[in-house]
């Protein structure tokens, strides 16, 4: 019976975490406000550089406050990440070669820059 109590408590805890995770939102930032490593951020910007490799995209996005590099690993769902697209990026910040960049978890195409 102790195993049943532990299993039930674990399942209830996991369900509570799943419910809470769906209701958590991240506020959008300006690029100039992204200053720390290992920070989860959401930014919107214009793609100024887009390099496609077999496994990932290397992007540079720009908003009214600055520029930042974005690394996006290719997944099954395909999104066109071309120069002059406006996108919203959610991901974690990290330093690579002394530059702060975002490793994207989610990218949403917002509109096309005219």
C-alpha cells in the first residue's frame, strides 16, 4: 500500500506541474534587455541574416534596440526562416565565442517585412 500511495502522489504532482506549465507565459523583451546567460527569453525581430545548414539555422534578428544571433535546430515541422521575415523567438540565452545568443525552443513567423 505504501507503493500505491507514493505512485498516486507522484502522478498527482506530475498532473499539477503539467497544468501549471501550460499557464505560464514569458513576456516579450527588447534585445538590448537581454544581458544574462541561461535566461529564458521571448523576442520579436526582423531576420537580417539567415544561414541554413543541414541540422540548423543560424539567424541574426534585429529590433529597434539591437541585434542578436539565434540558433534554431531543425525539427520535423518546417518554417521558412528567410531574410526580412519577422519572427518571434522563445529560447535560452548562452554565450558562444564571447557573444550572447539565443538557442531557440520555439519560433513563430509573425508577418513579412514590406
